[in-house]
């Protein structure tokens, strides 16, 4: 029986060179392939309803309805600063600074004592409220300052806004301790069961402050064009449906 050359298998006829990717990448390789998933590609190409810069999410977030809210993790960090600072004293550079601080506390106490002749409880509650809000503000500013300092590198100068924040932090720290020490001197003359700082009330004031900042930051930086467009498109569809129904 005779065989032709076409019937014989020769391994040498097979490709033995290892296939390698081309060194040059064609331009179409950078274009997303939407043929395999056209519906998914269309969804991914849709702009988000609300667009915000990354720094917004460090202290705030959006709830399920897209409304700005404070971040509970940010509250915990601030309360950690409060816990560390609430029982500390100011550091004075000289005896004169210490004497001036004591004089300020005495002046505050003398002024408050004049208000205790009538309804001392209300005066005490209002004064404690001022002290609570001041400590919440101080702890918040101090935590923000600390976080920004950690982001700085050795080759960067301290920005002017951070210098201003530092000065405000120091002044608030002094004010918070002045109020705390003045209350300690008046103490039971307020006619209250307790005149100590309540951690839960400080946290409530911290949350209120962050919520106000969240709403302000949202109004300044949120891009809601996608949400507006979606509402307009929905209204257009409803209008077209009503036209069709009345045709």
C-alpha cells in the first residue's frame, strides 16, 4: 500500500518557537471592551449621583439618603484627645504666668458669685454648658491639629492656616482650663449634685460640631449634577408617559 507525503506526520512541521506577547501594545488595547458587557459598561459610565473630594470622607460620610453626616470614627479620635487632656494643667514658662492665670480664675469666680444670689442652679447649668462646649471645641481643634502635623514631612514648612489653627488650639486649651478650675472653686455653691465634666455631654457637643461642619463642607464641595440629571430624566420619563396616556 502506497502512502503520500500528506499522510505522514512530521514533528518538525509543528511550531517550536515559544509564543511571546508583542513588544508594542496596540492603541485599541487601552480602550475598554464594551462588547462583552454592554449593559455593565453603560452603568459604569454613568456619573455618580453625588461626587465629593476624598478629604470629605476623613471626618464625614453620606447616609443612605445621600445626606451629610459626621463620621463616628472621627468622634472617637476627638474623645481620645479629651480623655488625655481633661485633667491636665497648663504649662507655665514663669511664676508670673502662673500668677496671672490664678488671677484670671479668681476674676471669673468673683463674677459668677454675683449671679448666684438668684436661681444659682440655672447659673450653674449655663456655666457648665459653656465649659462643656469649650472642651468639645478644644478637643476637636487639637485632634485636627495633631492629624495635620502627622501628615507633614520634614521638607515642608508649616502652612499659615495650620499656624492659625495652632494658636486657636492653645487659646481654647487655656479657656477650657480656666472654666474648669473656676467651676471647681465655686463647686457646691451652684446647688447642683455634680459640677464635674460629663463625658457624654462633651461627646454630644463634639457630634453637633462635626454635623454642622459636615453640612457646611457638603454645601461647599458636593457635585450633585448627577443627582439633578437623574431627577430631570425621571421627570421627563413621567411626562412622556402622561403624554402617551392622554394621546
